[in-house]
C-alpha cells in the first residue's frame, strides 16, 4: 500500500508540474509584447495561495506521509510567484495596484494560517485547520474551468479547451485523488476527486465536439466577446491542480 501511495504521489508531482508550467506560453507573449493585454492576474495569485496552503499542509509537523504534497506545491508556489511578479511588471497602473494588493493579501492570509497553526494549535487540530484551508482553495482552483465547459456547450466548439490541458487536469486530479484515498486523507482525496470529475467532464465534451464544425457567426461573436475571460480561465486551469 505504501509503495502505491508513493508511486501515485510521484505521478501526481509530474502531472501537476505540467499544469504549473502550462501558462509559460502566455507569459512569453506578455514579455514579448510588454503588456498583459486582456489577461487577468487574479488566477495566478489565487493559485499561489492554494500552493502555499497545500505545501504547508504537507509538511511533517502538520500531516504525516504527505511530503510529496509539499514538494510539488512548494515548486508551484515559486513558479506562481514568478508569474505574479512578471504580471505586475507589465500590467497597467490600475491593474498593477490591484494585483499587488491581492498578492500582499494572499501572503498575509498564508502567514496568518501558518502562525496560528504553529503557535495556537497542536496535533490533529492543527491538521484539521490547515487541511480545511487547503481544501477550500483547492476546490476553487479546480472549479476555474467551469466557464470554459459552459462555453464549449454553447458554441459546440473545443477551440478554447486544449485536449492536452484537459487530459493533464484529469490525470493530475485522478492521481492525487487515489493518493489521498490510499493515504486515507480526505483533505487530499476530496478536492482532487472534484478535480478528477471535472477533468473527466472536459474530456467527454472534447470527444463529443472535437469533430464539430466551426462555430456559427453568432457563436463566433460570443467567442470573441468572451475570449479574454476564457484565456484567463485556461491559465487558471493550467495553474490548478492544480492544486493538489
């Protein structure tokens, strides 16, 4: 059982790393154009909070046998911090102030959770407190593709839902879901079970609409109007898992 637990943790690390690195294409575009254009920085900041809380939860003095959770989310926190800083550099003055404020708020929330768990809580109470905090934001991150799913159904087009991104959302959610089940840890199993379900839904929709004709002019107008929003949701999806 321990061997399988470890193996699924390793596989979860690999798939989650892919999701964390997926937005690099977007940031190459931002750096090249020296502008954040219509992209939103909020998904990156929220994913950073998710990574920080999940990495903290995986530490040995908070929960046992979850060090692999800390390694990938610690890596994700570094990657997301870079994304946020790059976004702040190239954002407009108004957007820069908003994202900087949100970034500082995220750091304050994490610091509060960490300090309370260390100085005020002990044993299982500490695990419950940190676990609930990590679970809430994990579910929020996994829920980010819901707007894309709605758009795919409306337009009958998977143009803005790349297959491999959907595949790795499914693989990441599934691997960490099984990891949580094997480790009998509901704070890992529940949010990633939710992610596994959403990943499955995305793949089903992809195979239903992959051969559909291009969207009608009406749907194209819808797609054009919602494209900035879809792009930022794709970015959030690529950052999620993941949360694990």
